[in-house]
């Protein structure tokens, strides 16, 4: 499996931070729109707009790593505005991606069965 999926959760967006959070998210979406290996980059808010979940799909680990490099400097601000950040990765990350993402403490799930 070459493709790589990521789910990011911003678990606690304070109402006073919501407008800034949306601006920061739009900046990342703008960056990702021009990345050829980024196949999906969808942001979802719950009904009261206090939790945001991002679904990402990359062609491979290299594309995910490129994305991480492109948006990395902006993640700190989103983490503050979103009340933290939880990351789950689905696939078989390259050693380079594992090293680069280690400070973010992602939970990695490797495919063991599927189509």
C-alpha cells in the first residue's frame, strides 16, 4: 500500500479562537491545493464548531513528508487555536516520515488486512 492517510483532530476550539482558527486552516488548505501528492485535504467542524477533524490522503510517504515540511511552521499556531492536536496515520510510513513526524507524536496504524 503506497497511499498514506492521516486524520488530525483539533479537540477544543474556544469560541474566541474560532475566527483565527478558520483563517489559519484556510492558509494550510491553500498551500495543500498546489501539492501534487496531496490527494485529499478536507476539514470538518462539528455542529458547535468546537472540534475540527481533518482527513488527508497522500499518494505515498514522500508526499506526506513534503506536505509536513510545507505546513510545519504553521502547525504550532493551529495547535494553540485548536486546543491541541491529535494525529492518526494509516499506512506504512517511510523512516524519513517517521523521524520528521516524531515530535507530533502520531499514532501509526499499519494495514494488516484489506483491499
